[in-house]
C-alpha cells in the first residue's frame, strides 16, 4: 500500500476524469433496469399480441421498431426480453459470486491439501471453454430462465473462486490478522469479519464484469436456439429470429443487437472504471 | 525443459480423463434418452436399438467401454447419423474449424498487436484514445451481432463477399473477421496497457539514456517484456476462438465442428457431444501447453524453474 495522501490524490483525479463517461453508463444501465421493472407500463402492446394487418412491417408510428413475422410489435417484445436478459445476467452473476466466494474462501483459508485438491478440480473445469460447459450443463438443468441462470453461474463462479482465493492468501498472513487470531477470534470471525471484507472491492469489479458476461452467454445460446425458447423471449432469441429474416427485414435484428451492444458496452465501461477506482494496483498506467 | 513438458503432458492427459468422466456422468444424469423424442417406438424395437448401442448395460460397464474406446481413439457410433462414427465425423469437420480458427487467430494477433503498439507508443494522444474506444467497443460487440452486420452490409448491400457456405478463400473472409475482431480488440487493449506498464521501468530509461532510437528501445527492450502477458492469454484466447466457432459456423453455415456440436445438442446425440467436448478439451490442453513452452522460451526465469 502506498502512502495515504498520494493514493487519495490519484483516486480523486481518477474519479474526476472518469465522470464524463460514467453518465453514459449510468444512463444506459438505469434505462435498462427501469424498462425491465416497468415492462407492462413501457411496452405499447402485449408481447404476444398479433397485428395480422402488419406482418414484417417496417418501423412506423404505430410500431416504432416494426413487427415480426407474426405481426407482433418488436418494441414490446424487446421490452419484455429486457426482463429475461437482465434477470439472467444479474442472477447468474450473483449466484456465481456466492458459489465462487465460498469455494475460494475455503481453498485459500484452509490451505494445504484441501487447497491443492480444490485448485486441481478447478483446473479440470478450466480445460473446457466456458460456452461449451454452459451448453453441457444446460442439457442437464434444462433451458428456460432458471436453467440458463444455473448453467451460466455454474461456469462463472470459477473466476470468482480464483480471485477470492488469491485475495485471502494475500491477506491472511498480515500482522493485523495475526493480532486478531492471537486475541482469540475463531476461524469464522477471522474469515467473515476480517478477511472477506478485504475482497469486497475486487468482488464488486468482478460482479460488474460477470453481468454482461451472463447476458452475452444467454443471448449467444438463445441466438443459436439453445437458450430461451418461445413463448418466452430475450434479446438473444429476438436477434436469432431476426437473423432468419436478415436480408429483407433487417430491422428485426438491428434493434435487439443494439440493445445487447449498448448494455454490454455500459457494463464493461463501468467495470473498467470501477477497477481503476477501487483497485489501485491494477490499471495504474491509465493515469499516465 | 523436457521434464517440464513431460509433466505438463501427463497432467493434460489426467485432465482429459477427468473431462471424459465428467461428461459421461453429466449426460447419464439427464432424464430421457436420445431415442425418446421420436414418435413412440414399439418396445421391441427400442430394446433392439438400446442393445445395439449398449444402452441396456449397467452404467459402469458403459463407462469402461467408453474409456477403453477412447484409449484406442474410438469414440463410438453417432446416435443420429446412422452408420457413422463420431471419430469420422470429427475428422471431417475439425479441419474446417481449425482452418477458420487459425486464420482468425492470426488476424487477431496481427491487428491486435499493431493497434496496441501504435496506441501504447503514444499514450494520451488522439490516436491512442480513438484506438482504445474502438477496442472497448470491439470487446463489447457480440460476434453474432458483428457477423450479422457484416453479412447485411458486405454481402447483401455491397455484394462483395458471399454471405454463407464454405467453398474457397473468399468464403473465409467474413467468418474470420467475425471470429477474430473481438480477440483483436482484447489483444490491443492488453498490449497497450502492458507496454505502458513496462515503460515506467528503469531499464527503459537507461536504454533511452544510452542513446538508442525510439524504435530500438521499443523493439529490443520494451516489447519483449510487454509481450509476456499477451502470450499468456493466447491459450485462453484459443478457447474463445474455438467456442466462437459455434456461433460463427452457425451464422455462415460452415460445415465445421461447432455447427455439428449445436446440432448434436439439439438431437441429443450423446456420443457426438462427448467426442466433440473431448476434442475441444484436448485442443485447449495443447494450446496451454504450447503457451507454457513459449513462455519458458521467452522468459529465462521460467526456464530455470
């Protein structure tokens, strides 16, 4: 740790430099959350209402984003799809956080053989590409929203586990922990009151990156037809439907794609900024 | 160095065995079999089918049969492509995916390093900022969105390149760009930040002080050290390219492993799913092994260990 005053100073400078871009992130993420929460109020039509006079209609005043092959209003479907996509992203990130923290904390705190075994197990799972493992798990846990959340979080926890283990290892031999131990504190107290709080900063950053990763995984799987299926909808499955009509009705894929891209961008930028602000050791070069 | 390689190789084989076991257990847990989906089969026919694929045997015997087959490169018959072996299907589709992945990787490395070096050489300038905004956007752009945009503009609007299929070099361009651009953006960001990290070191100042040109300092002193983190991520990156191929092969109707894997999952063709999974895992193990060796070759400190 560097001297307090200079760290405060760089923190302050970063905070100010960052504020311009933050507005974009806050606006996009805020809008997405609001739309998801208020879907029935925001959507102009029910998501499954068909307008048989307007099949594959281009964007117009009646249907701002046009309609799909069954004459369903794309804006309304996108609004309801926001619920699915955001829910999968948020929930899978949170579950991954809990699982990964537990695994990493045990591994790092207990150490020794337990640590070695747990890390070896992790290495085996790392031998499979994330998306492949998610697909395999979704065969077992089923598709649909709960299945997607479970499959994605059962892959996402691994990064968290490594991070938490590393942090615990970094902190557990510090003098202040020794002092707490010498004063008679039990393992639970040391772990929960003294070690885990040290990991909060990096964990928040990780959470911010896990959310778009979950949204990406869900939309990718739904796009190729291995994720959320009708009648439920998500940004990915909407884009997938749009793909089959790409040549003549590109609006069907453009709007869902834009939603995915902007949301991913906002979360990734937010993650970068949080990392710069909360973790002074990483990304110190960016304040050149 | 040979001992390190041998140890890694042994661990790699252990990992593959674990992956094979894991996949076997996972797919055994799934309720319902691959032949349920079709219309109700008479019980005698179902029994015949199950006997043919040894599905009537106890799980442990199926497992022993499977692992035994693996040892001699036999991945069993496909459930859906009747009369074809999983190994044959993979042997046919893998070269396609491999070619696509290799071109995409080359593209990612060349484009990523170029942009990363250009930006990292002039931190804070307009070029740097523009490059990094583009790279951030590139990281956030899902490859199916990118692929759709490319097909829409380059194929449908401009009629420059074919939108699908796999019939020659022209057919490679759009899929490779779709697959490689995200990793290129990632490499660019990493190279830039790594160059900037190295730039603060004393030996860089010494190099400047003894009168070397900027280019000499960059290529002789700064870059070799800055490349270490980039080399490290190439292994996992190969994984991204491999999995990216699911989507890209689906988008462009390319007859590679990725597309067959998706079909296999939809069809519940378990032997094909397991075979493809193992091949993917083997690729990753090899990629990481190569990265480890490259690392040892680049960094004398690792070699000693």
